[in-house]
C-alpha cells in the first residue's frame, strides 16, 4: 500500500504546482517507467490506442451541439418557461432556476457552462424576489452541478472509456439520480422560501405560449436520449444526430445563427476536446505505469485481505474522492482513480455503472466545495460577490448531495433500473 500512497501524493503535489494535468500525468507515468526495459518505447502506441477510440467521437460532437444551441440562443427561453410554470409555488423562482439548470444540462453537459449561463439570468431575478444573495448564489452553483450527472455528460464518457463501460448505460444511469438531486434541491428551496413573494398561477394560454417558445430546446435532449434508450442509436451516433439537429434548429428554424458561427462553434468544440484528449493521453501513460508495477493487483489483494466488503470499499472510496475533489479537477480524478479501482470492483462484484453514478455525484460535491470548487468561482465571476458568501450559500446543497449519494448507495436500482430496461443494452 505504501508505494501507491507515495505515488498518489507525489502526483497530487505535482499538480498543485500548477503544472497542466496532462503534463503531470505524463511526467509521473514516465518517471515510473524509466527503469522498465522497452516501456518508454511503447508509450506512443499506448497513447494512440487510447485517444483513437471510437467512443471518444461523442465528446467533440456533444460539445459542438451545445455551442450551437447556446450561440443560436435556442436555450434563452428556458428560464422564462420554467418560471411561468412554477411562479405560483413557494420558492417558485428558485424552483424555476433548478428546472432550467436541468434542461440546460441535458443540452450542454457542462456544470460550469450551466452555472454561468443560468446564473447570469436567474440570480438577479431571485434577489429581486427577496432571496438572500447567498441563497441565490448557492442555488445556482448547486443547480449547475447537474450538468455532469444528467446526460450527455463529458465525465461519464471519459469514465466509460477508462473502464470499458457502456456509455449509453452510464447516460441512462444518471437520469433518476439527477432527478432525485433536483427534487431535493426544489424541496429545500420551497421550504426555505415558503414566506417569500409569489405570483399568480399562469393561465393556460401563458403556459402554452411559454412551452411553444422553448419547444425545440426541450425536444432536442428528449430525441437524443430517447433514441439511445430505445436502442435506435449508440451514444456516439446520438452525438452526431444531436449535432445535426442542433444545426437544423438554430440555422433553419430559429435562423438565429449564421453559417460563419458554425465554424466558430466547431473551433470551440475542438479546443475543449483537444484539452480532454491530451489529459486522456497523459492518463493512459500513468495507468500503464501503474499496471506495469502491478499496483492494481496489489490493491485488490489488500482489499480482499481486509475483508471490508463492497459497501465498506464504496464508503472508503467516497471519502477518498471527497478529499481528492478539494484539490483536483474532476477529469483528473476520474482518469487517475479508475484504472486503480476497476480491478477491485470486479473482484467485489460492484457494478461499474452504479459506481460511475456515485463517482459523478461525488465530483458534483467537489464542484461546490473549496478550495477548487469550479462552480463557486464561476458564480463569483458572474456576480463579483465575496467567495465566502458563495460558499456559505452552497453548504446546504453539499448536505443534500450527500443525502442523495447515500440513497443511491442504499438503493442501487436508482442508478441501475433505467439502464436495465434499455433496448439493445
């Protein structure tokens, strides 16, 4: 156990110096392989075999779909529609914010983009309706985290590639836990704002107009997810279909995006994807080094000797991931830990899809906990509020996420039922 502990501590310290993640992973893996004859010569083949996997095509295509929908302003009416439907409820404006975050997450798959886009619209509105600023900040920061749990999710794609797990199954597994977390957020908001300002219930005409205005933004994720669920296409094919539909909606139906803008969307998607692929390449070097040193096998033996069982292992992993999330980005955590824990999960009979959902929920918690909580700094960039005030507003949602994670641990079918009912799963 001592070698892997020292290796992980060394890697974390290396990344904390500010070194890019891909460079830190490559350097750590390269150093570990220096004493192995022929290992360095094999690195180019190892990296190419990992980054050339067919499933990774989904990352740039889903990113392109999101950029087209955002730049084409197709999602601009989401918040207005959600508010029209919920304004008569206690905490209606906050509940509308969470619903808008859910739908936007199903389009962009990014927590930071969700918090940034929805926060710019929703935070002033919540404060106007009597929310304490810290409550508004915390709600948007937490609502934004749904971006990596509800499909399509970039971290789930990377986890699926790293562990050879069905990406379509992972996407479906995040739906019910994502809705569960959103429900917990809504209940908390309704209770905490029960004495706040409320508006009259929307008329049937207002409701119809609001749904019509945001209809395409609502329909696109339903078509993409529905096609995967029914077995009509795979996750990779779904990303291509989603990108094509986004172009049709934004350029031909809304006519809100020029053909030149599509080029800019492609460039933005390429930059994001290139960064992820570089990290994946570095992680493949690090994972190969660990495998070469028999580290995963040593951990399997240690866990089996300790006889802690599946639930004991899961609790230990959740605690470790919580600590890592305070210092490392979610992509690094996935790619560093997955090659190590996968052999243990196989031995303990832990379903990798179930673990994948728990992993992502833990990463969501990391997004709103200091010192590296990306959504906290996103809200600060939007509002220029003191970071301490934002952290204070996010703390209740950390507890709600831990409750949601506990429920998924106790009731695995929350994550496994929907993937189990898929056609051609």
